[in-house]
C-alpha cells in the first residue's frame, strides 16, 4: 500500500499550521488594540477595534492565500519525502518476493535523511544479494568437490561388496586416500567458516617458526622433488608470536599450491620480521598468475582454469587468507622477479589474542 495517508497528513498539518498562525495574529491584534485603547489611549488614536469591510476582506484574503500556499507547499514536501519512502516500500516488497536485484530510488537528494534511507536500503539489498549468490556458489562448489571422492568410495565399496575387486592392501589404501581427501576438505571448510565468523581458535605463543618451516619442508620435500622442484630456505631465526599449528597449515597449503601449479625449479621459502610485521613467503619460478585471475586468487573454490585437471579442492589459498586474517594480518599475492608468483603471509609481530574463542562445535 502506498503512503498517501502520510501525504494527506503532511498537507493537513501545513494547512492547520497556517490557519493557526493567522488566527493567532488576529486574536493577539484584538488584545493588543484593546489594551492600548484601555490603558494608553493618549498613545494610540485609532478610531476603533472593529475592522472595516476592506479590512475584513484583507484578513480573509490573506488567510485564504496562506491556506493555499500551505497546502501547495505541504503537497510538494510530501511528494519529495514520499518518493524515496514509496520506492523503499516497493523495493522491500520485491525483495520479500525474491527479487534481490530490486533497488530503491533516492529521488530528490536535497532531503538528506530520506535519500540516506534509500541508500542504506540499497546497500543492505546489495549485501543480501551478494551473500545469497555466494551461498549458492558455495553450495554448488561443495557439492562438486564432494561428488568425486564420494563417487569413488561408493564404486570401490560396491566393487568390494560384489567381489569385483580383491580386498587387498592397494584397495584399502585407495579408499583411505579418498577418506583423507574428504577429511582435508572438511577441515578446510571448517577453518574458512570459523575465520569468517571470527571464531577460529588460535593458540598464540612464542614459536620457533624457522624450525617449524624446516620440518614442514623436509616432510613435503619428496612431493616437491616428484614435481621437479627443490626448496631453497632463507629463514629468520628470531622467535615469532603466532599460532604455529595454523601457520604450518598455511605453509603446507602454499607448498601444495606450488607443487600443483608451478613449473619445475626452485621453491623459495622465507621468514622474516619487517617493520613490525612477521612475514612468511613462498616464491616459485613460474608460470605466474594472469592479471584477470589475481584479484580472485584467495577466494574459495576459484581456479585459474576452472578445471579439476590440476586436482585440489580450490580451498588451499582461501585457508591461507583466513589464517592470515585470524592473526590480524593479510595474505598477499604478487608477481615475483623470477617470472613466477610470490605468496606472502603477514601478521603483526606483537599480535596476541585478547579473548580466547572456542572453535569446537
């Protein structure tokens, strides 16, 4: 329903105000003349208090003109106010019906508050539309990522149940690999969702990050060598405040990303403290990231080729960014001087959680 009732109320209020002001002027004029003639007759020599016919005509004319002007001004004001209000009301109705692209028209922006209301609604509707689209994308992406391991597990288990496959160690190892893939996917989703909601549990301590990096690279070295890559370490021995478990998780994700996408060559890993910021860097030698994909590199389920040919869930770099934000820092991706890509995880050197947040469900 439109807001015509409010428009009538505004116009009626303006007319009432003009009539009341006119009536007040007339009545106070009578009181003034009465007091002047009664108590100070020598200072006021008007012939009488009763208006003449021309005076009555003047009073009625000015009153009528005042009423007309008040009605016109009230109607104009009501229209200017109701354009954004009606637009917001219509847009709310469309959004409630499922049209998340509906937006309100701010109309005359000289009425700042009304225009601000329309702008705030448009911002809210835009945010709702973005969240809904992201939720739809996430649902489709999660279903896509779960389908492959679940399909493989079902096929293998059905084959074992029907004696198509021999229940030997290789079959069980294949099943275990798919289960581990599901486990990693679930953990990555858990980290991202907890970080986005501000409930990712961090165990902040003074950590020997250089020693942790050496241990991770040593464990992951065989996978890098299989891809024709070799690690080069440049580690700062100073202890750093962080959650070492989460930082190791981020490093593993960066190394896995390099193993899958980088060309054979050196994978440089560096830790340092610069300008009050702890830094963890992983740099490869190519092929680099296209400028069109670079803004989306840390978004979940985003792949440069939109294919699964390189494997992976598309969550690794999103986990890195989530861990960086949980540490009060950021994840950065930029071209390196060696025609490759440099990923950097940065967080404040004096970072410490003030409130422990439980991440357990």
